[in-house]
C-alpha cells in the first residue's frame, strides 16, 4: 500500500510541474513588460526605480535560464517596490 501511495504522490508532483512550468514561462515576459512600462513613467534616477530595474534584469536572466518561478518572484518584488 505504501508503494502505491508513493507512486501516486510522485505522479501528481510530476504532472503539477509539467503543467505549472509552462504557465510561469508565459507569465514572466508579461510581468517584465508591466514593470518596464510602469518604470517608464517614473523618475529614472529614483532609488526605487533603480532597484526595480536591477530586479527586472535579474528576472529576465532567470526567465531565459528557465527558472520561471524565481523570475516571477523577482519581477513581483520589483512591481511591489514601485508602488
């Protein structure tokens, strides 16, 4: 019985990752664009814009490396800092 449960949990985890990964992959560019658009209308020399630019650049690098969940986290942090 324990083997069946382990196999089931493993299968569910694999399916979640298979479905969730591409969802984050599509979300990254949208959020990065949103942050860039928001920063465009702000004072480019302000500290919060400078920090947000660094976070967005890191998010873009993470996205290109395939680390989509980390990328989303970074860009959300940038957006929160712009408020």
